[in-house]
C-alpha cells in the first residue's frame, strides 16, 4: 500500500471514528435528557392526579382520571392481587401490552418496545376509597420523542457526511503536500543512480520544516559523496600515474639490459641501480598507500609520553643523517592518549619532510599550552606559498613535482600525518613564508 493511500485512509478513518463517537454521544445524551424531562413531567402529572383524587372524593374516579389522561398515554389502578379496580383508561391508538404490577414503592422507568415508541411509566402507591393501598400506574408513549430522535438521527448522518467529505479532501491535499518533496527526492535519487549525476533538490522558497531539513541533508550528502568520489578518482588517477612512471623506467632499463647490458658493464650497473631505485620508490609508495588506508581504522589507544617518543624518533634520524637537528623540550613529560606507533609515524613524517626540503638546521620544539601538547618542526628551506599551504595535506599533492621526485617524495606523507592527527582529535597545520622556511605544528589534547 502506498504512503499516499495510507495517509488518506488513516485520516479518513480517524475522522469517521471521531464523528461517530461525537454524534453517538450527542444522540444518546439528547435522548437521556429528553426522556428524563418526560419522566419528570409525567411524575408531576401523577402527583397532581393523586392530589385531585384525595381532594375530590365525590367525583367519580373514572371521570376524574379520564380528565388527566395523557395525550399518548394510559392510566391503570392496580389492586394488591394484580387486578384492575377500574377499566384501564387509554387513547385508541395506544397499545395496552404494558406490564401491570402492584407496588408499594414509587418507581419511574422508561420501557423500550420492539415495535413502537418507548414508554415513560410512573407507578405510585395511593390509598383507595375503601382504605386499601393500590398502585396508580400512569404511562405515556413517547411518540414525539421518537419523531424527534428520528429527525436528529438523519440530521447527524447528514452532518457526518458533510464533515467527512472535507476531511477526505484535506487528507488528499495533505498527502500531496507531504509526498511532493519525497517524490522529488526519489526521482532525484533515481536520476543520480541511473545517469551517474550529482543532482540536488531545489530548496529555495521552502518553509523550514522537517521536509526541508530532509532535503537539505540530502543535498549535503550529495556534496559529501561527490567530494569523496572525486577524491577517489584523483587518488586512483594519481596512484596509477605514480606507479606508471617507475614501472616505465624499470621496463625501459630492462629492455636496455637485454639489448646492451651483457657486453657493457657500465650500462649493466646503471640499469641495475635505476631498477633498484625505482623498485624502492614503488615499494615506498605502496607502503604509504596501505598506511593511509590502515590509519582510517581506529587503533588501540594508550597513554603516550610525547617527550620520550620525540627523543627516540630524533635519535633515529641523527644516527642515519649527518644533519644538525636541535631539540628544545620545555617539559620533562607530556602525556597524551593515543596509539604510539601512529603518533611516532606522524613525528617521523614531519621530521623527514623538513630534512628533504631544507639543507640547513632543523629546529624541533615541544611545549604545553591550553592543556595541549604542542610539537613544532621548523625548517629554513624555500617555504610554501600561502595558496599552497592548505593543499599540501591532500593525497599526492606536491608543490614542486620535479624536486619531490629527486628527494623521493610521493605526496602521501602529510596526508597520512593529517589522517592520524584527526583520529587523535588533534590538529596539524603549517605556517610558512616563501624564502624563509616553514613550521609544521602538531597539537594533541593532554591526557
């Protein structure tokens, strides 16, 4: 069943049930109030009859009771043995099939009849002429009430229909109003799926309701998916390009070896060195790509001392490179919550990046500020133009591609460092001036 049908069906049934409950309540409430009013009038009339009988003993009882006979009613005088002391008095059109019962207590009741109008009946004990206690039974057929209730029934039916029709129309309009943006969303999703588009929904001049929020969220999701898809395309394109170059070089030198390597030792040595170098480049690229994918998964966290971690990493570089690396630690211990291997990788990438792009001294400072550990690596190389500073954290982005190839860069290091930093709720950013150098700053919340 479609949502539109469900909305219309639910709203119509709900209104129908509500109308039936209200109209039924009105019907029976009116009946009870009117019937009680009839009983009160009949009781008052019975009391009047009793007072008249007591005050006029000389008037024949039949004549006196006939004078007070209700228009649509009947009067009986019932003895203790259930016999009638006088013939019952009634109008010609009134049925006499009513229960006749002696009672010493006054009762008021409404009798329902299968064929005919309901009957209001008063039974009242009185003292008869001979001193016996008898029951005066006065009844009235509620013909006028029956006609009124019939009229009220038809009025309520017509009113129900009149109220139900607008509710059905309102349900149709409501379903159209609610389903229009949903249909637009479905159509847009189908178009995006069928034609590989990034089509969004127009939310201009829309009321700020939940449907607007749904459409707005959909548009944001489309932007997010489009951005990720484009990044994926760039990643695949750049990865294939990066791998294609060393593969081409390896293939070229292999062909050169096949043609001239056997007779020429110089060509052989040059080819072997080039093949080894390009194989190392491919291995490093693959490792970094795997590292970038692996660092997206949440690693086990523990307490890490950034001072100790930095000292160990710096010692590794000082042992491998003949470069001047100054280290200024302003605290003996700075504890953060993180994965030691991943954080060491970030520190390694930042130091390695500074060594590649600068031939001068590298300055490293670690400090604490605003309940954060601050790790800074400063080089005095060529610097980074302002328009390039945000892009250097993108995958495969290299400001100087020729120099990056000479230094062995793949454009993935800073992207990996940025991914790990985000996973540790930290920040990684750069400040740089062209010709003066660059400072990369890593901030991590203290544990």
